[in-house]
C-alpha cells in the first residue's frame, strides 16, 4: 500500500506487476518478442548457411571479417531477444529490465556500425563520414531516450522514444531501398529480395517492440496516477 500511495511509486510499483490488470498487454508483448526472436533467428541461420559460407574462396580477409562481424551482431541480437522473450513469458519485465533489453539491442547495432566502418575502410570501400555519424547519432539518441523514459523518476510520455524508433526504422528501410536500387536489373536481385527483405523485417520488429514496451509502461503509469488520486 505504501508503494501505491507514495508519490514516487513511478519507479517502484511497475516493478511489482509489469502489465497492470491487463493480461492482453502481456500476450501482445510476448507475441512481438516471439516474432522478433523467430525472424531474427531464421535470418541468422539463413545468413550463416547462404552468405557466410558462399564464395569464401573469392573474398578478401576483410570481406570475410565483415561477414563474421555481421553474423556475430545478428547472433547477439537474437540472444537478447530470447532473453526478453523468456522474461516476458515469466511476466518479469520491469522498467529496468526493459531498459536493459532495449539498450543492449540498440547498443549492438551502435558498435556494429563502427566495426563495419573500420572493415570497409580496410578494404578501401569506406562509407561517407556523414552517414556513419548520422547513423551513430540516431542510435545514441535512441539509447538516451530509452534510459530517460524507463529509468526516469518523473513520469513522461514516450514521445522521444517513438521519434528515435521511427528514425531507426527509416534508417533500416532507407538502407534497404538504396541497396535494392543498386541491384535492380542484375542477377543478384532475387537473392537480395529474399535475404535482405527477411533481414529488414526482422530488424524492424526491434524498434516496434521498444515502442510497445514504452507505450505499455506509460499506460501503466497513468493507471497508477489514477489509482492514487
């Protein structure tokens, strides 16, 4: 009762029951985690079987290293999603746990940006500096917004989280369309459509998942305020 009546219960009460009185919220959250985990696992297996092992004899060491780095990044993301799925099934995703999951998912991509940039530079095919800086800035802003929202003492709307998630989705689809244009009319088109479309779908579920967790927590905090009035 002290937690319910305390003005500072925005941090404490949500830790008791992450989905207040609405089992449907938990089911939807678990469904999104499941979809994200399964699609990322499938695209990881596909990547290892058809990308990582294909034409290795004709690739440079840095090209092989880039493929391995991508596989490691995808594997880490899949592992984090499995961790989140288990916690969602057990109904133990607190604001702190949600923040950790979101930060790990975004942080993996953030680190991968610089790893891939270094490998591209070593094989004399560097991306433009402004695109790398913009992509890294979006991820950094996403991490900050997630931490401020999930761990902040004062209740706030998840506007910044949603904006950053939208920017991440734009980044994902922008890179997809740019690469698609480059392979139009070539023999690589069919393979690209299969491989990259699956990857884009898998990655786009991550910001959607973070938006949903933020919206659920905001709804829950609003319920707490109504209960304490």
